[in-house]
C-alpha cells in the first residue's frame, strides 16, 4: 500500500467556507501568510530556543529559529520536488512543494510553551505531582495522558486548527497538505503507551490531544495517510524534509549562540563545519586577514547547508517509494553520507556538553520551571466546574477571561484553555506574571 501525491498535496482547507483562487498566490503561500500574521507566531519572538530569558539581541529565539528553518525547508522542498518531478501531479510545481514545507516549518514550534523544553517538563511534572491528582480524578485516562505528557507539537496542532483566527471552526483554516507536513507525530498521547511499534526515539512524542482527535482523523483521511494502528498514522512524506530542516538548524546554527555567550569558542566549532563541507570547498573568508569569527562562521554555514540540502534531497528521492509506503525508519540524515550523520552528532554532543549543561543556562531553566509551576498553582484550581470563587480567585479568573478563557462544565476543556493561555506566553510574560502572583511587582528582565 502506498500514499499518493494527488491526495498528499491537497489544497482543500480545514473548515473551509469558500474557494478564493488568486492567480498570484497559491493556497500554500496563503498558509504561510496566515501563520506569519498570527498572534501565536508573534509570541515566539521572546520564547526560548536554547537560552531562557536572554537579554542578548543576537541570540536565537523560537521566532528567528522558525524563520531560519522555514528557509531551509523551502530549499529542501523545491530541490526534492525537482528530483521526483515525474512522480508529482502536473499542476504541482517545485515552488508549491517548497511553499508547503516553508509554511509547515514556520509553524513547527508554534505550540511550544515559554522556557523551551524545561517549560514542557514544568507542565508535565505539575500534573504528575501526587498533590495535584484531585484535578485529574474526573478525567478519562486519555485526557489524563494529555496533561501528564504535555507536548508542544500537539499544542501547536490545537493552535493551528482550533484556537487562532476561527475558534473551534478550523482555526487558521490551513490546507490539509500543510497540516500533514506539520504533523511530525500523527498519533495520540495514549497511542505511545499502547503501541510498541513506534520507534523508541519518538515514543515520548505525540502530535495530537484527545480534544483534536477528530481533526487528526480528518487530516489522515483527506491526505490518505496509511493507518498503522488505532489513531496512529504514518507520516506525511514532506514531514521528513521538515524534520531535516529543523535538525540542521538546531544542530549547527545554534552553535553560534554558544560562541556569542562565551560558552564555546570558534576554534571548537570550526572543525565540525569543515568536516561537514566535504568536497564543497573551503571558503576564502577563512584565510583573509581581519575576518571576524561571525564572518567565518557565516561562510562555513553557507557551504555546509548547501551540501546538506543536496544530500538530504538525494536521500529523499532514493527513499521515495519507501517513504510513500510509510516504512522509512529513522530520519533522512541517516540516509546521507556517513560523515554527515557523524558531523551532526558531533555538533549535538558539543552543544550538550558546553551549552545545555552550562551553569548559567541551568540557573535560568530553574527560574523558568518555577515560574510556570507558580502560574499553574494559581490557575488550575479555577478550572473545577461550578467552583465558588473567593476574592483572590475572582481576580485570577478575570485575568484568564481577559485572555479568552470561558469555563463551562467540561473540566478537561477548562484545563486545556488554561494551557492554551500559558503556552502562548513569552518567557518574559511568564516570569513577570509569576512574580506578580508571588506578590512581587517587578519590571521585565
């Protein structure tokens, strides 16, 4: 059984109301525009990419990271489409495929909470705390799993399809092709517990909450994704290119932030880039006098990315039928020249040792973790249906209502509304609110 590009590149929109064809703009370019003008995308501006609560203007945030990933994704999509163009529908151009991945890449981190992965851990651990089990007692096992395993990818799908622009009516109303490419983990939180055929490297990840289960099923049906189990589907082929773009930026470009913050030296990073360039030629900037490390690293980065784009798209073309069959194991970087996978791992290991374990970063992550737990302490108790509120709780409820919360009798949905609000906060908004909740009126860091 194989998926078909005719369905996979669907221009139909989730929650569509009308068909408005514009000769100068494809449906996929509209997707990109809708994402980039959304409030959720703007909120990525001061959200952690690697370094929480950074005060340095040149350090990557989730927004600048997402923009860079979208650029690499567009190049991957266009070149991959050129290499398999005989397999694509006649009405699809390489630019269309590039636009789909560009839009999906732009949104790939849109559901991440403040403080990056430490923020995800803070939310999960709050619901795991035995003193908070009373907030889960009337939830189904599936709903409880969503909260205990809070996941930025699933939160992103909720934003894209249900929250922004058209609440509970299609959200951003993106094309099914873009939504499919976005879905790195097309299964539910309970699926990762019940089905052991998901690779261990991705078992802790999932892409959809129970609240969006029907939307997942709609996407899978519209695109013809192969079903691998109950509420568990194979990836859209273009998702592999999105994943490669993210890995390339995350592993390599983010090393530059480590140099800027004096956690790394240029001399530690240069050999990794030189090895990855291969036969693509050493940039002349490395031998010029008075060249800054920023200029050198930019020249190296350009050569490395050119090689990686060529290699990844060649791997995509070679593995094309395996991908369409939903049988590809691992990621596309695993199918490139051996030195590429080795180089990427060297970069990640250097970042792990010198950046992720740096005392400065650890201290800020503790602040972020505690900030989110303070906010959850204040707001989650308000989600109990028909709760009588005291004076302080009324004031807290007013904060939530100004952000769009509207609680009814569904406890799970009430909690999800609070997480919608918290997940949109920037690092600085979350920190400031947590300080105010503790009685400390402070300005922004």
